[in-house]
C-alpha cells in the first residue's frame, strides 16, 4: 500500500504529463484526439484546479495533501484518457463522455476517502470556520446583538465563539452574547468527547490565556445543575490542564502571561479544586515559577512528600526543608523524575541560600549520589545552573563550591566526569570552584592525568587547568 501511495504521489503526474503531451502532439493530425482533450482532459483538469482553489478559499491548508491530490487527479485523468483512446470511434458519444466524468468523480472521491479518511470532516470543519469568520467580520460596534441573534445554526455560533476567544481585541460583549447562545463553551454539541477536550472554546481560551473569556466561562462551572456538573466533569478529564497552561507561559516568556495564568488558575480552582493534581504540581515545580507555587500551595500542597519538599525549597522555606531532610535523609534520593532525584532538582531549581544550607547541614551522603557509571547528576546540575547565570561567580560560591567541598571531604568526587567537564571548561568556572573548595591546581592536574591514562578519548592539555597565570604562580611556589 505504501509503495502504491509513493508511486501515486510521485510518478503519476509525470506519467500523465507524458501521455497528455503525446496526445496533444498527435491531435494536430487527428480531430478525434482534439475532442478527447477538449471534452475529457480539459474538464477534469479544470475540476481538479477548482477543487484545490475551493480548499484554499475555505482556509484548509492543502500543502500536505497536494501530492496526494495531484497524484490522484493525474491517475484519474490518465485512466479517462486511456479509456477514451481505447473505446471504438462509433461508440464515442456524449453520453460516454458524461459517464466517464461521473465515474472519475466517484473514483476520485472514494480513493481520497481511503487515502485520507479525515479529509472530508476536515473540509466540513474548515468550511464551517470560514462561515463563522465571515459572521464575526459583519459585527460592528453596537450591532453585536442583531447579528448574533439572527444566527440559528448552533455549529456556527460555537465556531464563532471559538474564534472570538482567540482574538485579543475581541469585545467582552461579543464573547458574552455568544456564550449565552451556545449550549456550553466546554464542548461542541456536534463533536465527540475527545474533540470536546481538544477544540472547545474554553480550552482555546485557556491556551490563549484569555482572562475575560475564562471569567465568563467559569460561571458555567458553579452550581448544582446537571449542566454545571457536566462542565466540571469535562475539566476533570483533562488531567494535564494546568500543566499545559504552564507550558504556554514558558513559551510566551512574559510576566503578563504569568500574571494572567495566575488569575485564570484562581478562577478555576475556586470552582474546581481537583484540577490541582500531581501533574500540575510536577509542571510548576519544573518551571520554577515561585509565585505560582505559592498560589497553588494555598489551595493544596502536593500529595507526594518529595514534591512537597521541593516546593518548600523553591519558596525559600529553609527551616521546614532542613527539618524534613533531618527527619528522613533518604528523601533526597527519591526519584522526582525519570532522570532526577529530589536533591538534583533542589540544586537546579531552589534558591541558592536554601541549597547552601542543605549542603552545609551535613545531611547529604555524597557517595549515594554517584551512579553506577561513576557520575553525579548533582554536579552536572550545579555546573549547568552556574554557567547559565550572568552572576556566575556569586552563584558558584553559593552552590558549586559547597557541593564540591562536600564531595571532596567524603571522597565522592566523580573524577572522570569532573575531568570531562574540565576539558570543556573554557571560562575556568569549574577549575576555580575546585580550587576554592580545596583541590589545588596541581591536584586537579594529577587527577586529570590519571583519568586520561584510563580513558584516552578524554585527552586534553592539562596545562589549561586553572589558567596560565595561576599555573605559573603555583609552579614557582612548588619549585621553591
């Protein structure tokens, strides 16, 4: 099947072009061929062109379907051309041409349905959206009620509402009038349950962080009515609703987006607290939005203890964090993600003062944070965070140096990993931190040379360690 589709998309247009060009060349001597081109090939070519133009006019992107459409159209036209060339001249009547066109349309539609089952539903949806756009364009200031009240089709009203909540400049009056005319902004009446959670106006407004629309829609969540319960049930089915909203903030990267998300979250959590689940907590903890974490905490702390400790650390609640760790030191080893522990997340996400106090508290057994490959996620996270920060020297003193000091004291420094990082340490951040943590430049060189013997692919010029200036000074001191 895949081979046939590949042939259909790539080879048929060329085959049809070759046959069509040959037919045109021979048609100069044979009037019958001229009639075939005029009454068979040309009408079908115009129908295909009109079809593609109509798809563009209703806003349906046909870029991905273009190969299929041209390949399928070429196949149908080639078949029609061959049939008409093969049929006996005496049977070449108008009825035969008409039958050929009808059969071509049937085969084209059936093949398109088999190759792209969702094409026709997508076409209907695009056509509906085009009509809704036209209706919204007709609305002028002061005439919102007349235009909206004149529309009887609920599908168009739902599409209009879905488009309206995407527009940042759409008036609250229009959104309110459309909301009053639809059954519910939380689902489409003509859609399945799956589509409701993907395309309904509420979810469109939520992804767009449209505070006005969410404020209006959230009224439909309140009360004991069957409709309100249905709306709340639809929200609860989307387990990652708040987590997805956090992703939108990250992509937007604006303080306004963060403030809008907090307003929307408060509106929804006041009506449906169950939306604040562990998925939402994982999302906000990874995103490190302190203000949102504080807002969520007021509604419901995380159920998982490791998430609770991480949230406290990001909020800067150091005494509570230290108390939790002293009570259960092994909690730092808890897996908080596929490739991370609670301690690695704290190192990457918490306030520097919190990390410094945890590391200096003596509660961390650094040997337990070196994996079977001899590497430490903690060291990688600390170094990455320092490198990403503009004030790297300050952050190095607060985070990286205490961690290295603890690892060196417990003989838990992962030497191969450290040597690999040193080979890439163009700015000298790690080398300086190691020196300040108690590992001199000569000791760093000795460690690197020992690793290089065991792992030849890590070979690099160890004279780069600590930089030329410091290295010369230490060499002079050593020679004395």
